[in-house]
C-alpha cells in the first residue's frame, strides 16, 4: 500500500461514510453524527484536541460531498447545503484543491540550518563552497547568516557530518508550480493562478490539511437512478485494490457497486496514440518545432500557462479519458460515464467547458476503495466476471508509467512511417517538466516528441493511488505483457477515431 498511515486511514473512513450515506439514503442530516463515528471517545488520538480532530473531519466530509468549507467566523451546521448537493449530476464548486486552515501546522518556510552535529572541523567545506560568504565560524561552530543565505544547499552537500540540513514545507517542496505560499498567520495558502491541481501537495502534507473535492456522493446517486452508469478505469488500476484483484474480478466488483459495466481506458489510450502519431508525422517539424503529449492534464495546463507562446506545440489530441467516454456514449446513448483513476487533475479536466469531455464524474482509486468498504465487498469471495476485460494494446496499458506515452506514439509512428526517426525526451514531476520546456523553447528539442507527466513515475504516482508507485509500475508492466496486441495500430479501434471528434 502507498505509505498507509493514520492520514490514509482517516481519508478512507471519510470516503466510506460518505459512500454509505449515499447508498443508504434517507435523512442526510445524519452527516452531523459522522465526525463522532469516525473519531469516537473523549481522548484525542492524532492532535491536541478531540474537538479539533472532529472539526477537521467535518470539513473533510463536506469536501468529499463536493461542498465548500463552512465559514470560520460564524456558526454553521455541518449539514448546511447537503440537500442541494444530493443530485445525480456533477456537483462542483471551485477550487478543487483546498487547505483546511485550522489543520495546517504553519510549517516554517525553506531554510538552511546548522544542527548540533557540527564538529567545527578544520577544513570548513561548508564555508568554502558558499557562493555568498554567508557562513562564518563562531565559537568553533558554523553559523549561517540568514540575510546572506540564498538557500542553494551547497553547504548541505559539502558537510562531511551531515550537520547542515535544509528544511522546507513539504507541500511547497512537492509543488512544481511554486503555487504554495504563506498567509499572514504562517499557514499554507494556494495561489490558484499558478496551481494546476496535480494534487502532489495533498499527498505530501503530513498533517492532511490539504484536500481535494470529491464526486463520490453524486456518483452513487447517479448509480441508484434509472440511467446506466459505466466505469471507465484508467490503465494504472492494476493491483490498486489488492494483489489478487484481476481485471475480471474488478469488473465484477464494479458491477456489485451498481455500475452497468467496466471499460478499460487503455482503449482510449490506443486511440490517443494513433491521433498523436498522425499529428506528429504531419506537423513536426514542418508546422511545429516539436510536439508535447496531451494525456496528462496538469502537464498540459502547466505548459500552456508557463509557455503560452508554445501552447500550440502541445498536442490537440483528445485524452484517453475523453476518447473512452465518447466511445462508451457512442455505444450506449443516454448513459453516464465515471472515470476512475489515479489523478486529481482529471476532475478539473472533466469540468472544463472548453472541451466536451463526455465524462460525468471523476473518482480516484482511493475514493472507489471507500465505496467498496461501504458495500462491504469481499474480493476473496467475489467471482470473476466471465467476459474478458482486456482488449487494449500493451502500449495503451503502459500509458500509466513515465515514458509509456511517448513509446506508444513512437511505436505507432514507426508502423505508419517506417523510415521516419522520432527522437523523444520525457520528464516526470512538474519542476522537471518546466526544465524540459525551457530547453525546448531554446531550440534544444526541435523535431522531438516531448512527454510530460506531472506525477513522479507517471500516473502510478498520482494523488489518488493506493498502491506503492514503484510496485504499481511493475504490475502495469505485467498487465501490458499479457495484452493481446503490442501496438495501437494492431487494435480494431482506429476506425472509431473519426466518429469521436
């Protein structure tokens, strides 16, 4: 499991209780009792006050239902607005990523500190490497002048005793967009003009103060309606719900939740591959100096925000999520589609008015695990669905890992134009993606295909995963090896592309 801690446990309990509330229906004011169910007793377990713990859980419950925070300066019931949110439709009020201020630890900003481990050595390598002469010796120990220090970290690396440390607010360190700043009380604050909703800050916050809004409540209400609802499951799903959960067993589990059926989004990845391969062959370098992949929404939005003059270099191909949703709705008119994956930013992508996404709801693996708990599903006793799930290519399934998207496009392009050589560069994590784009802007990657992934390791490292990312990557590779086709060109889905525009 991915760093399963008390933070993970509380998140899971919140999702489970919200899912149970939706499945059971009835008096929704019961949400007022849920903080006492999740945090029972009289003695605090996680913080200094059990009242604070319950207050934080209350806000998490509201966000999990798509509701906004309650105002901090006046009384408001936990259930305020719940009836309005009880609709079988997308219920989303921005922003997606939120900071519960009274849960934030007000961690200090980035600093370089000399600890008691300093030995006052003769060599003074820390002082020698400092480019700003910020380090001096006082009473035989190194001392850093904070007014001169530029926090480059050279002294940290140079100290033979590891006596100099760099401390940084974890959420800010994880943010590749430098979107985390400090408010007047020292608490974390998000600059939404910079934020691309990758969710890495909420994964990194040790105090679980950062939360994304969920559509789990409305999804279940849609499932309970008369409209068939289909689960479109991202390629990173392998082992997210347990080692023994085969694709066929997962389909059976999805049906037990009330979904009409489960479809692999790797099919949409194959369609995206074909579209991007054709676009690259037709446009680079004649029309565009280079082309960036389109499937990661956080990377795509970051590239267009940060390098607007090169926005047209990011592929216009529809993402696997959108292509899969359109294919499902083509085959099942009038249905609803729920994308289930590892990504927080997909929630934002599905809500954009500029793109007809055909995605009605987006849930993470973590949120769906709460639905399984609410229904008390036992995977060990659950029979496998008789119909095979896997119809996609190995390349489509490998979209879940860093490097997989570019490789899929290259493999398809080679089959379409065998004599064409395609150079590739890839980056994972938004900070590295920005460096890659800076070099592309400087002309270093002319003629290249650029793959950007906002999360370390690719989608398997997304904010909504359960399974440890490195192990998940190996599981994805095993699933890809079992695919009936190697390349997107070999599948039957190419004929659908013109119908899905």
